[in-house]
C-alpha cells in the first residue's frame, strides 16, 4: 500500500510532535522517558496527558504534555472520503488472531500499530469485517474499535480442513475472491 496516513509507531509520532513543537532533536530513552498516557479534560480537544521525564541530568524537570489522541474509528471517515486509501485486509487462513496478522492489517490500513496497542482476538469463522480494538496505553489512539473489511483467499479452509462457515453456521461462499 503506497498510502500511509499515519507514519511511524504511536510513540515515534509523539516524539516527532514533541521535537517539532520545541524545535529540538530529543531522543526518547536517552534524553527523556514518557509516562503512560492518561485521559485529560482540557482545552482545544486535548484529551490526553503524558508525563515527560528528563533522564540525562539536565536542568529540566518532569512536565506534563497535553495533546489529542484519535479514535481508530477515524479510519471509517477516511475510507468514506477516499475509498482507495483503505484496502481490505487479506485473510489467508482461518482461524487467525489479530496479533498474528497485525503486519497485514498495518499494510492494508496504512498504520504502524504494535501488539501492545491492540486487543488480541482469535476468529474462527469467516466474516466480511472483523473488529480491530485499540486498548488503553496507546500514545496515538484512544481506546476504540474499527471494523476492517477483508478479502479471503480462494480455497481458504479451517485448520482441520472442515468447510468454512460463517458466524451463523452457514457455508461461506466466495464471489470473485471476496466474501459474499
């Protein structure tokens, strides 16, 4: 996927924001550490607070940084406005887990999510969409869910070789490589 609306991991994006806003080139882990993000009620929609703690015996003291995290559901708006920007996630086997296909999800959605940011769920039935849930602790995303679309590989079957069934127990049929 050439289109990547959110370059870098959540922490990398926050560090880039800190450096940009302060005309600096600080390195997280060398110059400072970041505390866990927490909810914040503040002006201008700044819904998150994180403590930045200097680590290199500098004259700086810990300070709270307030900024805005987004809901992962914003991808629905992006997909509506620019359908070609969000491609379906290719599923090659069922069952699968979110962590097991996270690289594929990131590529299709133009993200760089880490396993620590997403709830790992295992799915054993074919569906047209699956939920991607962000957990507390992401530096860029609020806890939220986005239902991503999928394409299923032709000839996909369960690990046991049983026919592929939908969540309701009916045989799953593919039409032109897409779920029907």
